[in-house]
C-alpha cells in the first residue's frame, strides 16, 4: 500500500494521533531456545514472572485499574497447580519452553470450549501468562515494546496490559492491533490511559508495519498510512495548541494527575472537567496524607490558572477496591458501597481529602469539587456539612461543590438537587450502563450504548432541567469525546464537554464547523430516531 491508503478496524479508544510506526513483534514462543528440562526451573521462572506482574499491577493501578486486575489474574495463573502439572507432564518429551507454550495453549483451548463467557474470556490471560513464562525461561523478560524509544504509533498482532504499562506512556501515541474487539485487554487499557486505539485490523503488521508513519482515528476505526516526509515534518514537535474558543461550548480535559493537567493546559484545554483522584489512593498501603493530596491539587490548579480544575472526590469501590480498608466483599459491588457511599463511611478517606481541598481552594480560586455517584439529597447535605465544618475551622470559604449525575434516578430528578449544588456533570459511562443494565465493557448487543433512545432522552431531559434551573451542566463521560456524541450533547444544552485530551481536536473541528443551530437540529433528529444506529446516523449526517 502507499501513502494515503487506509486500513479499517474496530474503533476501540477515541482520539486521533499521527506519527512514525513501531512494529511490535517482540518475543514469540516459537523463537525461544530450550532452557532446561526440569520442573524446578519452570517453577522458579513462574515465581519471577508472577512477581513482575504483581509489582507492575501495584505501581500502575492508579493509571489503569482494569489493567492491574488483569495483571494480577495472570500472576495467579502462573501459580496454577493444574497448569504446572501439564507442563511437568510435557517436559518428558520436549524442552521447557515448548512444554510451557503447549501447556498454556491446551488450557486456553479448554477454557474457550466452555459454555461460559467469563471463563472462555480467560483464555487470552492463560496464553499471555504462558508467553511471559516462556520469555522468563529464555532470560528475555522484556515485553513486545522493549525496543520502543520514541513516540510512535504501535502496530502489533496483539498487546497485553504488561506491554502497555511497561513503557513510558508518552511513547504510545496510538495502538493498532490485528486481534481483538472493544473488550480486548488492549482496548480496555487504551481507553483508561486515553490512548487512541483501533483493533481487529486484518493484516496490520504486514501492511502498516512496512510503512514509515500513520494517522490513527480511534473514533472511526481508520488508520491512514503516511509518507515518511509527511510524518517527519511533525516529529519532535509538541502538539499544536488548540483554539478551543472556536467551539460554542467549553471544551475541557479529563485527567488523573497534575502532570496530565499540565499537558492538557499545553494543548489549550479550557480547564479540567474531571480530575480523577483515585490514582492517589490505589496501589498504596494506606490513604494518602493531606499534604500529598494538597500538593497534587495545587499543581494542577497552577497549570490551568485561571481556568477551572474540577477535582472529583475519591470514586472507589466496585472495580476500584481499596484493600487497606478491610471492607468485606459485597454480592454486587457495582450496586453497593462505591463513590460517595464508601467515602462518607470512612473517615480516613474523606477527612484528609476535605482538608486538602479546602486548603488549596483558599489559595487557588479555580478549584472546584465534584462528588461522585450521588443518589440522594442527604448525601449532598452530609458531604457539604463536612466541607463547611473544615472551612469554618480554618476560617475559609467552602469551595464550589458539584455532583456527578451517573444514576438514572438522579438524572430524572434534577430539581430535587436545586440549591444543594453549584453545578452538575453527567458521567455518561455509568449512566448508560445503569440505564441499560449492561456493563459498558461487554459487547452485549449493538444497540446497548450511549445512543440508545432511552439514554438520549434521559440525558436531554437532565440537561433541559438544568437549563431551566440555570444550573451549569457539563458532561465528562466518554460520550463527550466522540464527535457525534459531542454534537448531540452540545445541541441538547451541555455547557461544557470534558474528555481525554487526545479527543479534543476531533471534537473541536466538528463543533466549530457545525455551530450551535446545526447541533441543535442534529440533536433533535437523534432524539427522534428509533434506535441507537439510526441516532448515530442522524448525528453523522450533520
């Protein structure tokens, strides 16, 4: 193929990126020489590989909780007695590396044959655990990206969480893989890290791997090949600062650290609509002290000054567990103590965070606080009382307090919260999955997404009520970072859209081109559509 040719796959993580291509071939099981034939050598290698995975999971849990869970599962697989027994059986007739590879494949195939979606989905973890063990036996435990040295578009047959978390995130401009769908490990991790990704691109390694550079659109699933000169003109340049004021709504960034906030400011983001504080709490032996939190929040406020930085109080529970709390497991954690419920129940969580936020707000007027998973006015009153008590103790003001709208009941009863909050922000990820009863990471059906008619009407009603109450209403879920989603939200009355920084250019182009009137018309057309597919078509036609 030549420059300008386009490969197509499944859009897996939104955003666009352009740069040189890095073909990630790495270590394949068939490339490994024999490395001894006794089970003790295999056991020792398995312990080393498992320890690497556990350390990586602990260090990187803040960046990608889902990836950390996958790494821990793979570490457990490496200690599975059944897998070890199969390896020992095969060692009688073949070298250790071959025995491990064959044993992993046998167990993966057995899982795939089961009539259980969860267990069959674990086959990929078994294969990856086997690959890591083979690499450890060969003395070359580096991942597929061990030779990545400069920011690049990574093209691979497949990538594991260990591959993606084991390198400097600044080197991963975008990810393109031959294998997988939206629920593949690489897709889940890419979304959490804010890296554009396209998966299921047939022949990507053979085709794109032979090109010097590419442009990846994680929203459309397109990978356009570029000539070397075209890409070279952009190498080494910082991202162009965006003129976000060309859009008729405020365009902000979702971040998880002060460093990411500074990068968003450099891109031209009009503020931070969601500062996830989980990274400070996860992967640690205890909750972070007040001073550590205050330093991080203040650094983000300095980077964006005078534009707003919206800090979400700890949103833990469910898939983001805090082992040091010693909380007993719940039968359905997605519907249990998470978000504001967990935070309010544990003084060691809320007290240092409240103190840090009140301190920083006194020094930085651009700090705002947002409370997650609000269901009742009582939760808001209790949280506000704690901020008021701390502010009174220090003779300071309470920072502006807002709430996340993530529950259908909350979205349908905005007037009940009038006077209790200074602003709201719709978290469309959780709002969608709770409205449809469908986990957003599972491909349960083509119409079970943000563009389902019921979800669109719920969002539109919420925004209309906020407008009527003259309440600032932003959106910080993934829908805001999709060009067609941004068009709908802007047309439905959102005052701001916050997204992964990589999604800002595409959203800005779309909104600046359409303007407010055409966005309103597109939003109305989507609301009249009979299903999710028709709604997306209506928005794309705009």
